[in-house]
């Protein structure tokens, strides 16, 4: 016969049952270091990818789904978790910790975050409910914020990659490489780029106060910035060389990318240029659908990218023959900021010998994330597949090596010189791959 329990014991049992589910992640928070390098540029301009990633997003977004504790996809067989150890840790915390345990919601968020972080995959993320709603907003090409691109460094800091021309971030003097330490006095230590982005975002006309650390200066400083409506530039075009080479730059692969790019290409090609330069430098990627449509502009019918899941199931995305720029001599400019969808297009052009790549090795973000809405309104982004070029070269952690390596040095930048662009113009004029 079971021994009756007191009211206090019943309360303890209820607390233990409640905390049991969240404890797993709390333990996971301490199981090894995770390297966060998001090709997702997120932020004030979330993922615009990272973009990486984040981030347009530096990864393909699968169809948004909603899941509950009662409906989950078939999982791989795993060893059961050590619930006894988890409960023991929770009991000790409850009985001995000098403080008050956080709320159920806070513990749940912390637990899930800990489990996800323990995977060691910077692209599988748990996005709290208050941050989840900003993810889809960026793919529209407009938002309210300050107009900067962010990434997470290997050490976990949130770094500014670039500021968009004419935006509040540029006008306030923020520079690439600046580290954001706090937003409105609240430390961002331990937060990812999406979460920091949400903190920086806000209605136009309002002010956000950033604590910035720059270079080796040990003393951080504060910058107050008035938010504005930001329209993300997608395409920039002109003629270069002696005016007989067409140049077009694509900034990301968000929803309107291929449409705007095709419009600019039509205008440029009407001038009968001798060659074309597609600039994908610092392009963090975005939607796979846009990668396919952009690839269609330059490639005839054939393989664009191969996707494989953990079961090694293979799926092929192909281009068609409808493109308007399939015959003109082509150079693609890439660098370490070219990620995800940008790497897909560059890798396909290289593998299929449609054009040559000039610049630096790309970022190496070749995985697909599935965003799933949880019962609490949060979003769980799970890496479900990896990308490979038409010749089955792995993109993830490898990147795409250009045909000609040319590095723009800090001295070049200070002098207003673009050695990579010069090399592209020289190749299209001479047919020879030679660094300037």
C-alpha cells in the first residue's frame, strides 16, 4: 500500500515533474563548446543571411510547419537520456541554490536552447517566441531598424559585417568589425544574431542605444541611432572597363532578387557588352527558389544543386533554358562573405564551365534548415539537408575555391582600388586569368 504524501511532498513532486522536461537542455548548456559562425547576416537587417545564414538568409528555408508534443516525425533510434541524473541535478538546485528558480517559460526556453546548443551546429537554432516573428519579415525586403548586417564570431560576439548605404547605421559611423556588446544597456552576451537583431529592431523614429567595442580599444563607447524604414537594395549595375563590360551586383537572394536582377540584365545586355561580371561578394544567400531562378538567368538546362539528407536521400534542383544571359562571357566575383545560395549559383557556374570565378574562397555554408513553429510560438530551425555542387562537391565547411585567387588588401580599400574587379575586367578583355 502506498504511503500517503503531505501537501508539501505533493508540491515537490509537481515541481520535479515540471522541471524534468526542461532539465535536459540545462545540462546541454554545459556540454562542450559550440562555435557560432553564422554566414547568416541577421540583425538590424536580419539574415541579409549568414547570413550567414542568417542570414536574405544564408540557408534555404523549408516550408514552415507547426509541431506539438503529440506529433513528431519519425526519429533515429537513440540511447535513452539519463533522467535520474537530470532529476538529481534539479533536486539539488531546488533544495540548495541560493535564489528563486526562474519561471516555467524561462526555464523551458533555457532548456530547449541548451539542448540545441549541445548539437554543435550553429545553424540549428531555437528562436524564442518574442524573436520568432521577425524571421519572415526580412524576406520581404523591407523592415524598420538601422540598416546593418550582423554575424556571430567564433568567440560568440555579435559583429557588424557592413552597413547599408544611406541608412542610420552608416550615418551613425558604425564600421565593419565593430562588436555590439549591449543594446539599450542590456548585455547581448550569449544571444545569437537573430535575438540581437530583434533587440535592435523597432518602429521608425524611435532611438536605440548600442554599446560598441571597436578594434583593440579596451574602452567601449555608446552610439544612439534613430531607427528608420529600411528598404534593402538587391541589385546594383553599371558598365566598367572602357564601358564595354557589364557589371551587376546581387546583394542577397530574397524574394525579389531574380526579378530585379533580370530587369537590370535586360538593360545591360541591350548595350551589347563584350562580357558580364556577376558580383556575389558578401552575398549571404537566401532562398533556394531564388537561387534556382537566378541560376536560370545564366545557365542552360542542367543540374544546379544536389541536396542530401542524413539518410543520403538525393534530390536534384535543375535550371531550364529560358535564361537571357546564357551565352555572354561571364565572370563571377566571390569572397569569404559569399554564402549559401550565392555558393550554389557560383558552384554551378564553375562546375558547368559557364564562367570563371575570381576572388577568394567562399564561406562554406551548405546546409538547409527547416523552420518549425512550436506550441509556445517559438521557432525551431533544424538542419535537415546539405548541398552539393553539380559535380557532387561538398559546399558545407568547404566553400568554393575560385579559379583565380585575388585578395583585396586593406591598402587597396583605403586607396579605393578593387583588385578583384580589375582582374575580372582583364580576363574578359584578354581571355587570360592573371592577377592585376
